[in-house]
């Protein structure tokens, strides 16, 4: 199975790029985040052989799963999910080819001290509870997506640059570590170029070309699944060109 995850930053704006990437990369399962639409282009991806399950209601947030290997037991959102003030479209799960796959878009948090930061921590804690319920029935499970957290200082180009900002605070990192403590493994993919496994680069100030990025897109997998990962890579090429997303996809090849 080839499993991928990508914050596409508007599936409408990025649809030609998405379709071309699907044809070229041919993942069996693709997790999407920040789809930003209530009208997911199911017909267009179906023409390429993919079933689609989407969860999005408008111009913000939104997640989806595309699969060529089945799309069963679809779950949108999760029990106990907090809202801002109402629950948002940030999580979708399904069983694809025997693997339970979650696509998640964790709240940004904005700035420490902002109410959205507290919402982010509450949301991650609720996600942990939901996963704790889901894990016993799914030995092969992966949680994929934009976590908006860099797990360690090695996951940002310069820790001093981010001092006082979200994504790197001890509370956010502890919340992601609590997910790993459920028995999951953080699969760190290899970069296509350079030493840094970054998945996100700000659009401004030539950050991508200087490789001043962050690893905030993660794949957390159960040991039974992680042991089968033969190859994991950040598709940095997908961040290039005209009107790209500010995130690059992660692609994992999983042995049968």
C-alpha cells in the first residue's frame, strides 16, 4: 500500500495540481487537509479510480480521504471533539485496505494566550481520547495530517526564530507526545533534497528556496503498521512550481 498525506491548502485552487500528482504518484490512500470547500470534487478523483470521503462545510478547514483500496466505516469528527465554539471539520477516519486511516487538521493556535491556543490543546487531548478508543480494534492504524506542531527543535530551521510562537511550545509538544505514548510511532520521512525533513515553508521571503521550514505534517502509526514501512519520503517537488500549496506531501510505501 502507498499511503500519503497532504495539506493541499484549498482543493479548489489546487485541483489541477492534485489530479496531476495523483496520476503521477498513484497513492492507494491519500489524506487531505485544509480542503476549504463544501463541494469536494468527487467526480474528478473518481475518474482516476478513487473513492472519496470528505468533511467540509465552507471556505475554512476541511479534510478528506481518497482511496483505491476501499473506504469503509467512515467517521467524520469524533466523540467529545471540542469546538470554536462549535466543532469544526478537522478529522475524518475510514478503513482502507485493512488499515484504519485518520486524516486530521489540528487547530493552528494562533498565538500562546489566544483562546484558539487553548482550543488547540483541548482538541489534541480529545483526539487522544478518541484514538485510545479506536486503537484496540485496529492494530494497523495511522493518524496522518497537519498537526501544526513541530515535535522537536530539530523539526524547525531555527528554534530561536520561533521563540514565543505557537507550534513549538512545550504544551503543544507534550500534547503530540501524549498521542505517541498511546503506542504510536512518529514516522519521520526522508527529504528529497538536503538534510531537513521539513514539510511546510511559509510563502513569504523565499523561505522555501532557503529551506527555512518546519516539520508539522506527521504520520503516527501503530507498530504493526510502522514495521511495514519500507520507504517514506517528503515529495518536495510538489511544493515547487506555479501556485503550490505551502505544504509538501508525505508518501509512505507499506509492505503487504
